[in-house]
């Protein structure tokens, strides 16, 4: 589906998937950050992850799921989405970078993805030296 329904305080709201930038988990509730709002929902991160398309949304940290198409930059172990800096857990880091590159490659097929991959590898390795 192109949208999901979530129960906020007093409403059942429709959220379009293409407008969800990232989701932040906080124990028994989540904060869904969209282009225009923040919705607080009494739900666990794992529950919402099961309803989202895996080719668009990825869990990058135990507390964050991101819409890969909104990642503007990578800064060390942080993904930049607008004004937000989303942490990437070390065990997921390489998989997250590959998914971002693949998502970029799908959008811009004529881009030299080898350069992008090598740049990420270099950045990834230089962070540990």
C-alpha cells in the first residue's frame, strides 16, 4: 500500500509512505517523522517495521528506521536527513551503506557507482584508524 493507518492520541491517521522520513523508537511507543509532522504512536518499532516495505525502509539502529530515499549525507556513523542526525549501529553499518548506494543507483543508473562504493569503503575504514 502507498499509506499506513496509525492510531495517535484520539485519531486514526493515514500516513503516506513516501512522506515518512524516519521512525524513532522509544520503549513502547514510536515517533514517526514525516515531511510535515511528528506523530506519536503507542506501538513498538518492531511492529511497524513488519508493515513497511523493506526495499524503502531499513532499520539502521535499534531505535531507528529510515526511509532510504531521504538520506542526504553520511557523516561518520550518522545519516543526515534534513536537520536530523540518525545513528547507524556498527554491526549494521556496511549493510546500511550498501543499501543506500543501491537505492541511489536505482534512482540514478548512469552514476559511477564504483566511485560511490569506493568512497564509502574509504570513509568506513578511515573511521576506525
